[in-house]
């Protein structure tokens, strides 16, 4: 699977993800996702009193290449 295939797969994800889903998909800990929502790195939405959903596009925007290929 090449990079463009991976991006297409990520863009086919639901627009809103649970903290657990976001952590698993991006290979991060739930604590990191929670910290990013607290400091505004990614957008999150509260549904009711307990449910939190993470904005997929804000997670994709955090990604950036390192170095020159």
C-alpha cells in the first residue's frame, strides 16, 4: 500500500471518531488524543454528558512530512 492509498483510506473514515478509534487508527495512546483535544491541537465535540468525538479532518491536518524524501 502506498502513501496515496493510505490517505484515501484515512479520508474514508467517519467524520467523527471516538477517542479509542482515533488512537488505534493513528497508532497513538488515548492519553495523547485527550491531551491534543485539551490543548486545541485537534477539534473535539461533546455529545451529551459523556460522549466525545474527535474531528477526523483535524487529526489529518496534524500529520506532516519529516525531512526530504
